[in-house]
C-alpha cells in the first residue's frame, strides 16, 4: 500500500501545482495516460475535448471553452475548493491519440473520469440536450461528483449599458416631442411592439438564454451543418432564428388577409394583398410543419401540408 500511496501523492501534487497556475489544466496524450487513465487515482477529472486551433473552424468549441473556463475559475477560486475534482482540456491538435483511444469523433465533448472505476454512460455530458452554459455544467458535475460549484461570472456591463442607451433614446425622443405625445396613444405602435415581443418569446429565445445551446452543429465526419436539432428536447440558436422568421412571415400573411378584407382601397390592390397573404401563410406555415415533423418523428404533416 505504501508505493500506491506515494504514487497518489505524486499525481495529486502535480495536479494541484498545475491547477494553481491554470484553472483548466491542458493535457496531451502523455499527461492523460499518466494522470487520468492510469490507476491509482484518488481524484476526479472533468475533461473538455475540443478543437480550438483556427484551422479547425470550430466556433462552438470557443463558446464552450469560455463557459468551461467560467466553471473552472468558479471552482478554483471558491472557498470550498478541494483536490476532489480537477478540470482539464485536451485539444485535438495536442492529443489526437487520446481522441483515437476513446473513439471520439466530435468536439466539444465533456467527460467525467471518476476517481474509482471506469466512466459510465452518465459520465458523458449531453451537450445537445443541456447546452454548454456553465450553470448546466455545474449541475452535471454536482450529479457526478457531489461537488457543488457556485458559478460566478465576471461582471458584464454590456447589458446595463445597452439598456441605459435605449432608455436615453426613448427619453430623448419623448423630450423632443414633449409638445406632441400623441404617438404614445397610437394603437398601431403598441400592437407592433407587442407583436415583436410575442414573436421573440415564442421562437425560443428565453430557452437559448437559459440553456446556452450552440448556434448550429457541424458533423466532423461529413462536414454537414445542421441548423435544426433532431430532438424535441433541444434546439440550436439558428433554429430559433428560423422559427422567428417563419412566424413573422405567417403573421404578415394574416395581416395582409385582414387588410384585404376590411380596407377601402382599390379592389385590384385588395386582390393582390389577398393572394400574397394566402401565399405567405401556406408557404411558411408548411415550413413550420416541416420543422415540427423533423423534431417529432411520425408527425403526418410537412411542407404544403402533405
């Protein structure tokens, strides 16, 4: 037992030294085999397998890396920090042999290597379902290691500054038109504002804000980019933009149909508005059904209701 204990102490000492310099320890093939793969080990390691080199053109990897750094920093500089769990990363260009060893063909991927035994299926983070927000990663780490990490983000003043600028613009406009504020009682202005808010909310923007999903997914084997997630339990950022566009087009079609039926303009223009409205509703609502069918397999309707 003495040699085993000495080896534990040596590995732990190295990991602690590296963690004191960088919250996320960079590993290559040799370090991975020695400090993660080979027993004995009395600590857990959460590793992000990524491809950050510019030639890899993995934008999702950079976004995930930023969130992973936030998580690791929150743990490293926490008063509850212990040597029970460490955070590390393996870049494809520095550890391609590790990717090959684990039969891994996509990035980013998060794996938990427990202190005892081999990783189970639940030790692989479900990135496509849960997104890569630091808060979601922290919940997964707590499930796997019982280590509770309170995520602390560096202050971001972009939001308050943008809100302040918007309020200043509104205040300036109200001041310039202080003698004529009838536009505040314009029903069309309020209807348009409410419609924009509803379209943004129904497209899934709040889900994106909470979960932090990737913008899209690129298959590393085929290079094909997917903008629509194949599961009903997740979505991409691009998917919400597409749904927002389609919902807006359907709404525009309905508005045109209402105007064609109620306005007093020339009959020829009303016919054009009617045809355009029907075309927008049929085309974009059919595309919405196609997206719904792609996410809920077995749904009978798709493009042009067929």
